C-alpha cells in the first residue's frame, strides 16, 4: 500500500520529534532542516497533526512542536487520519459512483488497513528502524 506523500512527511517529522528530550520543542524550520524535505509539506503536516491533538504546538519565540503523548500511544491510524482523512474512504464516500460490490470490497480493504494502522505505533516505527524510543516513552 502506498501512502500519500504528506503522510510520509508527517510520519518522518514525528520520528524526529519523538527523539527529542521530554519538554523540548522543535520549531518548524528546525524540523524541516532535520528532514530535508520541502518546507511547505512538513509545515502543513505538522499543523494537521497539531489540530488533531497528536502534537502540541506553541507559537512565538521559543515555540515549536512536541508530541502530545508518548510515541507508544500515537498510532499510524492517528497520523493517517490527521493528515489525510479521506485516504481510507471507500470510493462512494469520496463522491464517486461505483459498483456496489466494489464499494463493499473497498470498505473491507479500508477496514483491514485501518486495523493494521491502529496496531502500529510511532514507537514501533522507531524500533523497526533501530532508533531509540526511550526519550518519549513507549
């Protein structure tokens, strides 16, 4: 399954934020610099994650972003739904017309994908990459 580019950027940004010491904030430019991806994509993903409560954000001097909860409590489903809420929607839910059997199939595939994404956490992603998860908890 391929994910929208914004989801990849958001997940990558979350892994950077998860490695920060508790209480530390990274501002948008610092996060962008750590990722080496286009600024507008990262900042848009960070804002959507903050709006969804996955991140804390603070404006102004000394402001920035931090995880709102431990990495082990942030599921990939949280990330996908925050950044691209329609990604797992069936074709009929996106306003298209589809054969009823394809609608049912699409819904079943989306439900299965959502179940897998709900099992995987940010901490799991870091562990799979051999990166530490101790700073932000499991």
